[in-house]
């Protein structure tokens, strides 16, 4: 488990922000969730990446995080 973490969350504009814990600003922004994950891995291949759920499903809801 890495001490370095990135959180990928959908912004109001519809794109995806890559943030470090407790940060106010995004480290990077990507147009799709897939590209945001790839960019976060590029930034630090050893980082733990957590992705915000963006679909409403029966088993989970928005605002929940899943680790990749």
C-alpha cells in the first residue's frame, strides 16, 4: 500500500479532476475517467488510485470511492 494517493472525481463541468488528499486544487484534469486514471498512473505509477462512482447502481451510490 502506497503512501501516495490520488482521488479521481467528476467535476461539475463533466470532466475529471485528479487530486491529492486534502488538496484544494486539482493536480491535473482529463476529459474522461479512463484518461484521468492513465494520467494519474503516469504521474506516479506506485500511487494508490481511488475513483469516485459516477453511476447510480443498486449496490453503490455516487460519492462512494473504489480503489483501482
